[in-house]
C-alpha cells in the first residue's frame, strides 16, 4: 500500500462519517431516536437457519429450475454448476457455480439463495459472500482444495452449512463456525441409505451423551470429547440439550416423498434434495410432493397423498452404492 | 390453562412452543383444520412465507383461520407470519408478488426490505404497549403502509435505509416483522396474551 492510498482511504472514511452524521441528524429532526444496528451477528445467523426448519432446500442449476422450486414451496435453493449426479458422471474438478448464474437466480426469486464452495476454498466463499448469497455450503460434492482444514467460518458474516457423517464431525464443524449441519449421505446416487446411516450415527451419540448428563457422569462427557477430538463445551452442550446444538438437515440421496418423511422421522429438521428432483421426469410434482411430505411426515395419510403425486416410473434411476469404488465416494472428503 | 395454537407447517414454530411452555401457557400444534378447535389465540411463526402460504392452501386452512379472526380470537404473525397477514405484499427485488396470503390486515409489507441475509441485524426498539425490546430482524419484511383500523405500534430506524414500520395492530390481530422468539422477549408474548378476552 502506498501513502496516497491511505489518503484516499481517510477521505472516504471522512465522507462516510459525515454522511452517517447527516443521516442521524435528519432522523433526529423527524423526532426519531437513533439506535445502534448490529448486522449479521451470530444470533441472526442461527436465527436465519432456524427459519428453514420443516422445509426443503432444492439444488438448481439455473433460474428456470429456481422458479419451479419456489413455486413448489421450497424454503430455499442451492445453486450448482452441475447436479451432484452429473458431477459424478462428468468427473474432473467440480468448482463453485458461475457467479452470473447465481446472481440471475438471486434476482428472479424471493426465497433465500445458497451456493456451494469447495472445502477449504476461502476465496470462493469470500466471492459468494460478496455477491450476497444467503447461505454457503462448504461441500464435499465439489472437489476439496484442502484435505486437512476447513474454512474458518467465524470470519464470515454469511452463515455456513457443513456435511457430517457422525456427531464428532458435526461438532468440529460447529466449532469452526458452521451455523447449520447436514448429513453427508452419498450425494448424487438417489440412494438414501447413507443419509440414514449418518443420521442414526448422530442420534445414537447424542443419546449416549444425554445418558451421561442425566446420570451426572461428566467424566464420561470429558472422555468422549477427548476420544473424538471435539471441544468439551460443545459435547457438554449437546448432552444438556439432547439434540444437535444447531439445525440439522438430511442430505444425500433423497429422491421421493417417502425418503424425505423417513429422514424427518429419524430426527432431521428438514431436507436438502439434490439430484432427486431435477434428475426425475416429473420435477414440478415431485418438488411439491416432497415439500408436503416433509411438513406432514408424521401424518401417514398426507405422506400417502404426497407419494401418490409422483410415479416411481419417472424417478431418477439412482446408483447402487456397491458399484462405487472407494475413491468415488464423496462422503469421505473432509473429516 | 390458556391454550395458544402455533401454526406448525414450516419455520421456527419450535421456538414459539418452547417459550409458551416456559411461560405456563399450553401450546397447541396446528397442522390441520381440526386442530384449531378450542384455542384462545394463534401464532403464525417465521419461516418462508411462500412455503407456509402454499401449505396453508393445500391443507385448506385459509378460511378457518379467517373465521377464527372474525370471531375475535387474537392472532400474532411474526416475520413470514406478518407477510401472510398483509393485504398487499411487495418484494424488494422481484416487485409485487401473487403469493398466497391470508390478507387479514389492512397493511402493505415489503418482503426482504432490509436486504439479504448478510444485512440481517439486531437492534433495540420501543413497541407501544409493550416497552423496549431486543429485536432480531432476519431477512425481515417492513410494514410500509397501514389503513382502515390497522395502525403502526413500532418503528425501526435503520441508519442506511431510514425509518420503517416494525409492528402493527388491527383490533385483535398483531403483525411483527422481527423475532421475539429468537431473543426470548417475553414482553411481546405477555402483550399478545393480554389481548385474549377473559
């Protein structure tokens, strides 16, 4: 930085202060009271995520799909360059979506717009924050740039969601500043089996910790945190609360209304649907049906109604997990 | 015991249920028309107004909720709930929307009036009849106009954007654009409970 740059900076700062003072005075003249506004503090980040509960966030690749998702009652969309299934088929390096596409989607719908960045790619995250994305998914669907470290998410104003396969992984992500967790599942397979496995792992660990708390065995909570490399405070908080300390969605392989309802029964707060909708032949109906089944998962009649809105004949084909080679698994990226 | 219904189709209904329980009020989960029977008040929580609206329509809850309002049962709409209560809804980016709404209050709201999520904020403000409260505005709507028997009871002064309506009251219907459940602001709930006719 040159000295003259600091002059420019100071001039801007000066202008900024004067414009703020003028605004304050004009509000005072109108009889208003001036109060501080604190933008994007953690409480409004967690609070924002809390509004997603009981809803469906849908993967989209363009504004037409985003419009379909909004009309179907999605609580948000996730903009990708390729749907997870296509990422799998295409191979190569998967990166964050085209910023122009994300901006177009942001201009065309009223619901929150999320986008994915690569694990550890702080700069992609900065770009997404800069253009005003509402939520960033630091996702294993894209090719990780840092196998050892995730982004330090406390440094951002925008909330983050991270994938997890079990409770320790979830708590580590929360410790790094994630405002929301989702199961990893096995993305782009149309097979919900892995999401079920991950959700049950999380629930069982929570039940164990809860048991320690109820029986007053804090030493066991301490031992759990040491064994699993998670901060003691977060393990203790989870044991007190009896659930994950942040909102927890299901993701990875959800393709039908019944899949969504199943994940809700297992304790998800809501669901992400990736390839399941726009890789099927009936995206409009399927999107609407999954929204209905997620909200009314505990009402069998309504889930039947939702399931009848879709046909298995036009569902996405799906991939048998046993045919995948270990190196093709996405869930093992970033631990 | 007072029974307050919480519309639990989508959104942060859990937070409302937890705070009501803490205050010694019986929360009632409302998902179907039959659940509305015998409640003393109804809270429509925050969430996505388009999602809640389309589920309200799919479950045919629109008319029963209107009848509830006509019978004088107090209704509180928070954030997305306030959007659903408004007669006229405009989105800051997309413009006038045709989204499903209950249209029970004579007011115009602008959705996402303060910007996107990075512009969500905390502040303090004065609500008429309630007092000073901590307020979380999350992708919040702003109430820009009231007519008929509706009137503003709180304003927020935003340094960049100016002064907007933050709460409005019409007979026994209350619309709030911030989230009292996120800041555990019991004063707002006490005000709402006081609207129930003994």
